[in-house]
C-alpha cells in the first residue's frame, strides 16, 4: 500500500472511529433515569450488573407519598446517575403487574435492588435520598468502584 493512499484513509478511519464512539455514548445514555415499570416485566434481569433499580409502587401518580418520593429523587438526579440507579415506577395497581404480584406491595412502597439482583432495601414510606445514597455507597460493588 502506498503512502498517499494511507493518508487518504486516515481521515475516513478517524471519522468512523468518532462516529462509533458517539453511537456507543448515545446508547449508554439512552436509558432514562425515570421510567414506568411495565406490567409485563417478570423480573429485573435486564438491569443486573448494569444498574441498581429503585422500584416504586404507588396506588396512583397523585399519591402523596409517591409525589414526595419523586420530588426528592428529582433533586438528586446527578447523584442517582453516578450510582447507576434507574427509577422504575408502578402507579397502576389495577394492571396487576407481574412484579407487583411477586412483591405484593401494600399501597406505597420503595424497593432498592442491587446490581447483583438482590433486594437491598424495602420501605413503606418515602426514602430520603441521603439514606438511599449512603446505603448504596456501603455496598461492596460501589466500594470497589470507588477504590
């Protein structure tokens, strides 16, 4: 291969690399921090080793405990994102979602699931962001990442 031909390919290769990098970054940020929990979701395996699901069950979107919890979380989005939390909400008990049936929440309930898929915390009142973040910061996977 001659040298002039190589020089022509470097910009093309660089452009290709940059486009791949932008695409992978966009894909990594496509998952919104706050999402509805599909009634069809039978488990949270899709998040295992990638995210820490915080599942919020409430009787409705206007439930005072739900509104309070979401407002607290909204104020700390960057800290939640840094800890790879994804907030999943089920505010439709009448849809009889699979996870709702499995966990059987009574009214408002917050469930923190670790990256390993294990239940780490379960509360029936709004969870302060400080308690949530400090609980995660004490987890072995989080500690290993910080070291």
